[in-house]
C-alpha cells in the first residue's frame, strides 16, 4: 500500500480487533471448519416486533427524508423523558444529539473537543475503540490498568496518578465491556471527590449496558452522585444493546447546550442526521412496552450463570461473575507456559486465543485487545446450546495441553 496516501491519523490506528477476530472466524467457516463464534458483542435476539412495526409505519407515512441534524423532535423528547424516568437526569432538547450509534457519538465528542496532545484517561480493560478513537482525534490515550483485584475498576489512587495538567477527559463505562464491572455509588463518590480538585477534567460516561445488569442493586449514574458535574459531563447511550437494535444505528449524547451545539456543527458537516426510519423505531423502543428489557436480561443471567460454571470447572481457567453486560472476561494466566499438542508454547493470551480458534474452532478475543492480559473475552450473547458447545470445546482443548 502507498502509505503516503493515507493520513497520519489513520496510520496511527488499527481496525477493531473484535471485528478482525470475527472476520477470521467467518473466513474459517467459509473454508468449511466448524466454528463456535463467541466474539460478537451484540444481542442474538430479534428487535422486538412493536419496534419493527413502528419502523414500517414510519416508512408508510413517508418519513424517509432528512431529519433535523440533531435528531427528530420526537426522538429527542423520548430520550429526554427516558433520562428523567430511568436516570433522574433532566436535559432539554438542545442538550441532546442523536447519532449513528453510540460509537459515532463518542467519536464526535472526541473530535469536537480534543486538541493535539490532550490526554484521555481510559481505565483498562476498556472497550477496544476508545484508544483508537482518541488517537484518530489527535489525542493521547492514557490507559490505566485496573486489575481484577480491584474488581477491574478505577480506584482513586490510580486516577490520581494518571491525571496531569493535559488531562481532558476521563472515560467511564459501567457496566463495562469487557468485564461487566459496575461502579457503586460509594465508588463514584470517591472518584468525584478527586475530580472536584481537577476542574479541567471532563467526564464521558458510556452507559450503553445500563440495562444489562445482574445484581439487583441501584444503578447510579455519577451525575446522581455529583450533580455539580453536569456541565463537565457528556452522557453517551443508545438503543443497540438494550433493545437488540445494533443494526439500526441509534445512539445519543446528552450534555450542556454549548457542547451539543459543537457536536451538531461537526455532525452536520460529517454524516448529518442518522436514519429517519431508525429514529422512529427508537421512539417506539423508548416509549413502548419495556418487557423485552427484563426478559432478555433474565436470559442473559441464566447464560451467564451456566457458562461461568462451565468455564470455572476447567482447570487452568477462572472467571469472576460479571455484574453486567454480556461477556465473560476469562483469566487464562495458568495456561501460559504450557504447550499445544503440536508443541507450540503458549506465551501470551494471543497464543491462547489462536490455539482455541485453530485447534478447537472457538473464536474469542484476546485480552491484549482490551488492554489487560492475560485474559480472553467470550460473549454470552449466543444461545445456550452454542455456549455449551463452546465451553465443551474449550475444556477439551485445555485438557489437550501439555
Ligand atoms: N460502547 C461500548 C462499551 C460498546 O461495547 C459498544 C458496542 N460494542 C458501543 C459503545 C457502541 O454501540 P453502538 O452500537 O450504539 O454504536
């Protein structure tokens, strides 16, 4: 490739590792191998019928044209009502922008606010896209390892040592992809107390998994704990995970009006509004029958419990119960140093993942992709049958190690 044709901002980043792992699994499948794909980070359920119906009706009504750049009034009203109802947070319509998925919201926020060299604190393990998005927007990702002994969560001490005068953003994702870790009110309070000393640090909260939670405790937002942060916080959310709507591409950001105006300017010159039909569907998702949310959560919970038991029964693997999201982040440290039946040494989690794929036909993603090793992430957003098959294959593959 003629790299001089490609901008430095793109040369600094790499394709999403989970997409790369999914592509490799699909490639092997095409070649005729039997592959259990536990890579995907999307619900395996269909979008509920009433939401699909709303999209169909929107098409019939002719809602097939450009909408407001920031999203239809109906959808922003539905989002504002949701934020009050579910999160106790109040936003006006000029404080909300609808985007093409939460992913695009995060990118737009970073692109609209980062100056070259600005630092963004990203607790690790993190969602794979955060550091690359920061790099693409000329910022500096500052990843802070948060070990399992801290519940994979950012502590005040670690945050304190990561903050510098150049810190622009702290990214928080609760429940987290890939660990499912969720912050409690006390943990937020402690982080907030430190952040009060550093008013230049803005907060981005990625709440995309807020409804996929397995403990019955409250699900606080840091803004409930410290309402004074409202002006320095951008809340990111969307309908992809909660309503099994990954393909519809509806996310949003809520923040103070001056910030949202800047996001709007950038979006108006980059992508414009997101799909009109999807926006009508998202109104139905947020305002219609909510039973899918608790029903799907119960299914995920059963899968989590059973898959966790199967994984923890494998000598050499261990996994703590995630309190949310739909992934297991499996510790594979005990496999390192062992050899495959073909004699290859497993030196790191990438080797483990390659071994599971090539020898057992199970596709998972290496912890290196999420910034904390040695682990691998397996998605539980697949049927129990697929998960059982995956666990059986992993058990046999681990058993075959020398
Ligand atoms: N944040 C996190 C933590 C995610 O896991 C994902 C999806 N994998 C997103 C944001 C993006 O979601 P969307 O489909 O709304 O772009």
